[in-house]
């Protein structure tokens, strides 16, 4: 009471406050302890988790190390086995290659030997074929020479004389042939080819060359059956060719061959040509009997300064050097 009267707080109030403060402090301490306990528990839990994690990581690492070691060991063993297999295979392959090469070399040698024998056989056959071909050629030539036809000229006579054509200064004429086959087989496609050539040099070789140039191209085989004209003469027969064979000289040829006789223009003509024929059993090639006759007029030479026709009975054909045949 007195304390209240003095304006002081009563003791029990202070005690109550102190008790209340103590209780508060105690609760705070408890809260702090609880907090510390919670933190300690959390830290222990985290530590335990970390320890468990480290142990798990350690076990995982150990397992990984063991697996890596096992894998490496397996790789080493596999590589060793592969190397061993490769070595054995290489040795086997090398032996096989050696055997194959040896066999190939032997086969090559055998092939060369066989080819050598084949070449010898081929050469022998070729030689035999050549001999047989030569024998056949000889037989064919002998048969041709003994059995072929031989066409010769029995006679040649003027037919139409020498005629000046339409006052053009060209000369034309014709002759008849009588032909004989003295061979053993028929002559076929017999045809007289006739030309008139002029002497300008005084040398008979000029006439022969001109006749050769005229006849030689006509020796080749006919290109078509329609061109295979002519006569057939049996062996040992003489037949007159059924038509007269014509020849002609152009004015240019006459001018080129003019010579002076007794002051007059004259020419020295020769009737040249060939009788072409074929062997009916031989190769289709032409045979020829060549001929050259000098054409003599009434004055021996043929004067051309007056363009005067010459009758057949005024013409004489003089055989020169005889005929020849292939």
C-alpha cells in the first residue's frame, strides 16, 4: 500500500513481469534450441545424404572402373584373337597365293607349250594347204591349157570398103571375120573388137602399142549378163562371124596422121584389134587373140586429099607379124 502511495510499482508486479520476461526468454531459448536442433537434424540429414551419395558415387565409380577394366581386357583379348586370326589367315592366304601363282605359272607354261604345238600344227596345215593350192593351181592351169578353147582368125576380108561419111572428112569401113576354134572345149562370148590406127612414125611398134591400148581394157569380165554378147564356137569348128565389124576414123585423127606421098596428103592405116572370148569351164576371164593388118588401097597408101571412096575390091588387107593370143 505504501509503495502504491509512494507511486512505485508493487513488488509482485515486478515479480510478475520478471517471471513473464523469464518465461518469454525461456520460450525464446526453447525456440532457439528447437531451431538449432532442427538445423542440426537437417545438417545431419544432409551429411548423411552426402555420405550416402559419396558412397554411392564411390560404388558407381568402382563399378565403372571395373567395367572399364573388363571392357579394356575384353578388347585386348579380342584384339589379340583378331591379330592371331589375321596372322594365321595371312599365312594361309600367302600360301594359297603362292600355290595359285605356281599353278598359274605351270598353266601358262602348259598353254605356251600347247600354243607352240598348235602353231606348229597350223604352220603344217598352212604348208599343206599351200601345197594343195599349188597342186590345184597346177592342175587347173594344166586343165585350162589342155582343154580351153583357142580362137584364131581364119580370114579377114573387107566388106564395105572405105567411105567418106557425108563429106565430113570422117572415114568408115568394115570387115568380115571367119574364126576357128582349135581347142577342146567351146569358146563362148566370142566378139571381134576392131579399130583403125594410123602409122605416123614408120615403126610397127607404134601400131602394136595403139592396138594394145585399145584391146587391154576389153579383157576384163563382163559386168552384166546383158553385156555377154558374142558367138559360141564348138571345138574344131570354123564359123563366119554373122555380122561385119565396123571401124571409123575421125577427121582429127586423119589430120594428125597425114603424110606426104608424091606431093599428096595420104595416110597409112592399119586394121587392129582382138577377138575376145571366154573359157566355158574356167574362170570368167577374157582371153584375146590380137591381130594387125595393114590396109592397102589401090595406090598402097590411102590418099585423103580428094575424099574419094574406095571400093572393097580395091582394098587389100596384109597381115603384119601374124596374130598372137594369150
